[in-house]
């Protein structure tokens, strides 16, 4: 049988403990209060009904340690969000004295907040019930700071234990509050660090994009300069004109080397320098590195000696980066040596089941260095001689980059030198065993690829996809000179349409173009049933490994970085025109 409402009111009023019923709103408005609550707080029913709980009972502003109101607010919010009763620990409340003054009276309560659900199953009301333990706390000594005149001695062990429990509970409460503050501070710091990390990531992305754009914008006109110089040299001229073209070519390649060094350094600083993982033969790497300085060494009357007895024939790693360090060390030896010789040595330091530890040394009979100069080596932008009167050029980046490459390859670099008696630069790297034994390397072909193309691939149709008109002209002239029959498309859309109409023997594809770029054009051509086997070779100023990977993933077969050396272009074309069976795409 349901109890009448009046009986509920009588029971609510008669309970010996203080009760409030609060509206579950933002103010926690007081909608009902029993007589006991009015008695312990010294308030009148009409004065508090309808008002917010914390308007009636604020914290004592003069008590900096008082925070029970905030604790109570947090408890009520938990009840609203969780829909479960929340039992609070012992709380100290500052209750305003109702005598016309602004004084507060200390109360020690243990509150319990219980939800009451409405018909929509949401919390509609909260029953706020407290156990008033003020007298016990004061007599136990817990409230001595507030009422020293009422402190009594602990007569029994039980009283002492109870007082200790209360003390420890209070300490835990303050410790939890301090922990909560520390956690909130940590969350703020973590949020700030997260925002800073996002900003740094964005700046790194902008920096990488900037350097990629700079690389593209410099390599494109550099390709035109070197290409036109090659065409002019091929057409002949006076000895003075040829000499000037050689100087133009040398200066352009020097500038390109500086750009490559700056881009490499930016990648290293950003942690984005990637090493390739491929099988390669060591002999051609050494042959090429020595070949790059052989003419200049001969002009100086220098001898070049190579001693690599006992070195493995085939390895697995990044041949281009290995070559880069060798060329840098050999180039430095050439720069600082006027008489005598340059010696390249290589030996196996250690061999395991997985890899080799290899040591390369480049010694010269040049000017040598002082101990002070040695201390400045392998640091970006530093050189042995940084004075304004220095004789030898350079940016000071090559050795710093070489050190980073060696470290990425699991090794290190070093130098020994005596002023006036030459230097020995060395580096060690770890390279894996080749995955496949491979065939014995054949000696370099004596006949140039351009001559083979002219004799054996006469009239082959090749499509040049390039938006720059000057580069169109250079590529067209280069291919025409070796007997190929080139066509030109100015963007990807034109290339797809021309490939649809004509069965080209090969396609040279730029990456960045208006309307449709080279990647999308390659994908579109690969979708043409009759063109799945045509060799598509990237010929682009986007020269990073990431760009190479993107080109190959789009369906291209090979990658030629601008500025393009004519003989590299011819040898690459010769390879694919002679081996169309190598082309395979799913």
C-alpha cells in the first residue's frame, strides 16, 4: 500500500539527521529541507528554499585551506553524470553564523549524495544527507586548531586510534587534492607539448616542402643550362668557345653539388635521410669514384693508386651513398694535393654471418692540417681554413654529410694528418651480404650508349612528356641526334591521348606538370590494355628517394634525376629499349 504524501513529509521532518533535496540543475537549487538541517545550520526554511546550495553555503573566503564546497560541487556533478550515489569522506565546512556578522562556524560533516530519477530515467533530484560529527572530531583533537579550548585528553586506546584514523583521513584528503592539482597541471603541460609538437611537425613539413620546391626550381633551369651547353659543344666552335662552355658546365655542376649538399643536410637534420637497400657490385662504385677525379689528377701530374685486395665483390646496402662519401674524400684529396699521389685503400675489418664491417681510407701527399684545423672538421659549415683569405673553396658541408652517412650505415669517420705532409681520411661502414650471388661484373663497355642507339635503335618512337619549352627542345635535340624519333607532350593529359594513338618504344615522363601530373598520367597509361608493357622512365627535377618511390609505385620503370647527363639518358634508354621484357605491371 502506498504511503500518503503527508506521511512522507512527516518522516522527512522527523529524521534525526540533516537532509536537503536539491534540484539537478546548474545551481543545485534547494527544493526541500528538513528541520534537523535547519537546526544545525541556523537557517530558516523560507530563506533558503529555491536558492542555489552554494549561494547559501559558500566557502569562508578568509580560510585559504577551505575547499569543501568545491569537493561537494564535484561530488554532486559526479552523481548527475554517473547516476550513482557518492559517499564523501570527512569534510570541514564553514557555515555562516546567522547573527548579522560575517563570521563562520566550523562544522565537520560526512556527506552522502543520492540520485533520484525522473520519468525520463535522468537524474531529477539529489538527496543530500550528512552525518554531523563535529562534536566527536573536536573532542578527538581533530578540530583543535578551530576550538583549542575544547580539546580533551585521549583517555583510551580506542579514542587515540579513532583520532589517528581521522588525522590520516584528513592527510589523505589533502594529498589527493594536491595530486589532483598536479594531474591537472600535467594535463595542461601535456596539452601544451602536444600543440608544440604539432607545430614543429607542421614546420618540418613546410621546411621539407620548401626544400623540395627549391630543388625542383633550381634543377629545372640547371638541366636547361647543362643541356644547351652540351648541344653547343656538340655543334662545335672555336677552341675559346669550347673552353668557355667547359667552364660553364663546370660552374653549373659545382652549383648543383652545393644544392645537393644543402638538401642532404636538411634531410639529415629532419631525420629523413633514407638509405636504399639493394644488391650492388663494389668494383663499379670504386671505378666510378676514381674516374670522377682521374682527369683532374692527371692534369696536376698526380698518381692515383687503388688497393682493395680482399674486399667482397658484391654487397647489399646503399651504393649511391657509399659512392657519395668516397667521391667527397677523393675530391678533398685532389683539392689539397699539388704533387705526389692519392691512394684509395679498402679492407675488411670484420665479417659476420649477416654483414661486413668495411674500412676505406683516402691518403694524399698534400698540405696536411694543424691540430686546430682537425678540430673543426666534420661539422656543418666548418672548414679547415675559414679565413677570408682562404685559397680553397667549398661550403664545409661535404665532410659533415659524410659523417652522418657513415653513422647511418653503422660506422664512423676519422682523419689523421700532419701539417705539410698530407692527410688520411677514413670511414667505416657495415654492409650486408648480397641477397643474390649475382654474375661476375663485366668490364665497362668501351662503346658509348649514344653510338649503340644511333646504330641499333634508329627511328624508334619516344614520347617526351615535359611542360618546360626549353627542356622540350633540349630533350628533342638529344634524342634526334642519336637517331630516335621523338614526339613531345606538354602535360599528362596530352601524354595519355598520344600514348593511346601511338605505340611508343619508350616514354620519358616529368612529374610536375599542369592539368595532369606525371604520376596520374602513368597510372592512366598503364590502364590502357595495349600499353601495359611500354617502358615509362621518370625524368624529373623531383630527385629524392621518396619521389623515386612514388614514381615506381605509380607504374614507372626507372628514374632519371634532372639535370640529366646525356650519356646517363642514353644508357638508360638503351637498357629499356633492349629489354622490354623486363617491363611487368599487374
